[in-house]
C-alpha cells in the first residue's frame, strides 16, 4: 500500500490549491517544498523590521480565485484581508510626464481625455471589447484544461463567443494597442506584456485584456503577498492536507512509465499513485523525472521551450515617505525599448537604462515597515540569467538601480535608504527554485500557448500531473492558482 494518495512537489500558488482541493475529497495529501516558507515568488520575508514581498506585489483577477475558495468551503474575503489599490498605477514615461490611472472606468477615461479626445473615445471601445473577452476567458482559459484540441472544442461548446475572439491570438499585443491608442498611451500599457514573459511585438493580442481587467479590482493582502498562499495552506490543512517545508525533493520516482512517488534529498522515499509537480515543467521532466523516462519526441519537445524573461527584484527600506502617488508606480520604457530589450536579452544581461514597477507596500499597509518607515519592492525588467556573474555584480547593479531612482523618480532616495537587498535571476533559480530566474515560467508566445504548453496531466508519465506558471493558463498569481485547481480536477477525473 502506498504511503499517501497524492504527493505535491512545491508549496507555491499552483501546488497548494491542487493539494487543498484533493484533500477536501478525502485524499491523503502531502505537500513538500525546499523553502522555509510557502508561496515561492508569491511570498514575503522580514529583514530588520521591514517586510518585503519576494516577487508578486499585488493581486488582480480575483474572481477565479474566489471560486476556488468557494470550492474549498470558505470565502476568499474571509481568509485574506484584501486592501483595494486605488489608483491602480501611476506611470512615469520616458519624457518625464506622468499618467495616473484610477480604479474607476470613468476616472481612467478622464485621465486619457487630458491626453487627447481620441484616446478617451478609444477607451470606451477598448474596454467594451476586452471586458467581454475577459468574461469569456474566466469561463474557459481560467477554468478548464487545455491539454488537447478536444479540450479547446469543449471551451467553444461551453462558451461559443470564444470563436469571435480567437483572431486575437493572431494579432500582437503591440498591434492591438496601436489599433486603439496614441503612442503615449500605448507606452503606458506596454509593460504588462512582461507579465507573460514576452515583448509587446511577440505577445499574442489576447492578453491586451490585462489593462482592462485591472479595473475589475487590484488588491494588496494585508500582511504581504504571502497571505494568499498561507490562506490556501490553512484551508487545505482544515481538510487534513499536510505541508512539510525545508524538505527538498531530488527525484520523482518512475517505473514502467508511471509515477510512484518521490525521493527526498536525504534519500527517504515516499510512495503515492499521484504526483503533482508545481516545479517548472522543464525542470520537472529533465531533472526530477529524468530524460531516460521520456520518449524521444517528448525530450525534444521539452528542450524546445523558451523561458520567460528573467527578473530582478530590489527591496528598499527607507526612512522617509516616497513622493509617489499609489501602491504601484511604473517607470515605463517605450514599446520600442521593450521590444529591443527582449531581442537583446541573451547578449545584454543588464539594460542600458532601467525600467520597472515600484511596489510601495506601506502605502496600502503601513505595518509592512517600522513606524515612520516605508518598504519598496522594485520589479526591475530587462535583465538576463546568462552573460553575467550575478554573485559578483549583484551589489553594483543594486547600487546602480538606487542611483537611477534617486534622480527624477524618487529624488534623494539614496540619502534615505536604510535597507537595500535584491533577488537576482540567479538567486531566483538557486534559492526559490525558479528556473533561469523566469518568474513567469515558460514564455507565452503563440507556439507555447494552451495545448502547446506542458499539459497539466502528463502525456508521457502516468500518474504525473503538473501545475504552476509553466502550465496552462500561465504565469502570474491568479493564473498559477487556477492551474492548481485545473490540475486537481484532472486528478479527480483520472485517478480514482
């Protein structure tokens, strides 16, 4: 008899909902993670009284997450104290001008009207199109498996309106923005393409819905982003799911094409007929499973996947209130710069001119820092995993980022820094288990979308299931949580 019914490798935002939902069915579920805290990139750590978010800095697209908590027998708002973030973002363009987007649709239209009447009129058309697309996505992309063409046919049968939006896949994010808005507004919306690991010119146009979906609600969990995975852990434990931290897995045990359990780093073996991996699919197959267990075609397929863009996080604790307008401030490059950074990502590991997203967590939750202090989480873009000795260059790059922000963004910042830390792409790979520092998993180019992504139910290893940002529906907190729910549904269907 097996030790357990289900073993989940990775206590991130994909593994925890999968484990919790399966535990609610009465299955004996064990979740393992190498780290000392849950959440992976959606986590929070403390240093000298400051609390910093490891990667993710806000929560949006909350409706699909709320549905998952309902399936677990509770309500999302009862488990996590969500603080609305309004304005959504203040954008600092390369010419130094600023655009602030409030939560309300009307307020955003008014902000665009100050740029041009044409942009304001375009907002109505843009929002109407992508609002409906989001509704369709919530019933298909955010709810159902996409492991085969038959699954896509089920999507269309469930939501026939999807057919009208399929051409959006064939346009680019950049092209769609250009259909609606002037160059200044395009640039203010362009950075969201990086959430999917691609430049605006390569990301499928479907994802142009993101700036519109943000107006459905952007939130910060009181106590930091770790509160979301902690809630999933807590609810899962009510259903007798067990979580063991500080327990790295070295191997997924496979015999005769079937997963049978895991081997821990200390040599201990645990058996189960179902193994769910929340580890990046490339590392799952190449390292945890081993290519010797894969058919030649699968080996080639796994090697063909491209990682999303690498990320560097800089964490700053300061003794003064920063002159920012809200929880998020985007230091925005132009679309052309984003495209160039992406093309050069393998040959230029550090951008010539910095850009990124400033998450001011103490704006929403002052308890994230000592009294009178403020915590900033800087998601800096344009970096590469390769081509640089990150251990040697880390301090220099952090210093350079602080110098950059101390100019026109947060004047005098350097004189008020009490804490300055960073997680480089190498740190994400080595310490958080994020391959190549690609926090959004596998990039979401058209050849790596839906049925072309690694399947949530393995097609080559029986009993092996995958969740997380490298599976459908992709990277980001809400989509990763949805991936875990999709995987749990597949286990329920196929592993009796």
